[in-house]
C-alpha cells in the first residue's frame, strides 16, 4: 500500500517559484463577474507564492536562507519580468501580501549575482516603474507600500538621480500636503531622502533647477499647515547648510526673497519654527559678502528684527547658551549694518 499522499510536496526551485509568481500574477487579469471565483483563487495563489518567496529570501526563523537559492531567485525574477508585474498588480493585492512584498523587495535590491545587482539593473532599464511608484501616492490603498518600495530604490544613486530629474518629482510638493496625514508624512520621508541621501546628485539637480525648485519650496515654507512649515524648514537646513551644497547655499543667502521668507518665519506663532528659522536667518546676516539688497532689508527692518531677536529663546540647557551667543553676534551685526551710510534711503 502506498502512503505517498501523506508526503509533503517538494519545495519549489527558484526557477519554479519565479514562474509560479509570474503565472499567478498574470491570472489576476481575470476581471469579469463570471470569473470572480477564479480571481479569488488567483489572489490566494499569489499570496502563497509571495510567502514562499519571502521564506526563500530570508529564511523561516529556524533555517537560514540558501545564498545560491537567493541568487538564483533574484536572477529568475529579473529574467521573467516579474518585477514589472509585481508593481502593476499592487492595487489588486491584499494588505498582508503587499507587506510581504515590501520585505522581499528590500532584500532583492541588495542581491548581487555575478558582480551585478540584478534588480537594480532591471530598474535602471525600466525607469518608468519609478514614476509609477511616485504616482501611487495618489492611491491611498497602496501609497504606503509604494513609498516603502520607493525609498528602497532611492538608496541607489542612479535611481535617486532619475527621480530628481523626472517630471514626477514635482508631484512631491503636492503629496507632502495631502489631507491624509500618514500618506503626507510618508511622502515627506521619501522627499527628504531624495534631497539628502546623495549629495552630488542633489547638488547637480539644484544647480540645474534652482529657480523652479525654490519657487515650489517657498510654498512649503509658507504653507498654512504647521507640520509642513516645520518639516520643510528643518529639511532646508539639512540639504542647504549641512551638506556639500556650498554654492547653492551662497546663492540662496544672497537673494532677498529668501531672506524675507525667513524674516516672516521668525514671527511665526510656533516657537519651534521661530528657532529653526533663526538658524537659517543667521547665515544671511553672518555672510561676510552680503549683497547690498540684503543689507538694505536688514537696515530698514532693524528695529523689528532686533525686537524679535531679543524676545527669542531656545529654551534651557547647553544649547540655549550657544543659541544666546549666536543671537548676540547676529544682533550686533544687524546693528552694525543699520549704521552703514546710504542704506536707509
């Protein structure tokens, strides 16, 4: 008597798993009412295959993944064009499946096969998929999933550079102010990574697109939304003052329109925003090569500025001591500028 029906089915090979994932994703194209059951069965099959893929890539908690199997699966997923299918079928997949897929994607992107990062190379050859992920912030069902996958992608300089140069980058100025707080926050996290992770790419982008970028960024700094104002002000400090963008910074602090924005933020109802604004405002004032236009604005508004600065406090502790020292230097500089001849006229 045969008891073979008690035996567990043989685990899929990487090649078989990649093909199974592809076939089950392709089956999701069933959309008519008559095929609803078939569609449900296909979704179950996709879910099962993605779980198997996750186990093959990261182990099951008891057994470590096989490096050979991980490499082979990565290669097959690229060769079978599974990545494109996975992205485009995201709106159809369930929450748990999408969560497992995010986990798989973070592993797949890091895999090197024969000295080539296969999935990264695949994305470089299918850059439209990056635009797809960006646009998905408009779809609240999959926005957070796509945000996670996008941030994994932009860890790679070539992919980050593409998004910065793509028209889809401009959508972030809208997405960071979406009414859904979770999605807006996630979009801002991605926006921040794009502007801080790869200094050279960011510097080149800002040099080329300086005017249009800062015109849009000013809208964030002056937003009616407190969170947007605070986050964008903090981010401005990071990519402008704390990175190798010295040429961009010199250009920024030489322009009156930017000074006026900081002066307005110094009067913000939020103390946090006032203090953050001060740390950018002080760079305008301390600049030894201030253009005449900047000096004129400082001189004309010196009384209001000095009153604001005298009332501004960072809080308590060591940071407050440094803040007070810096504030005193800035006050003295404004007083010095205001005494210069031919600036008050």
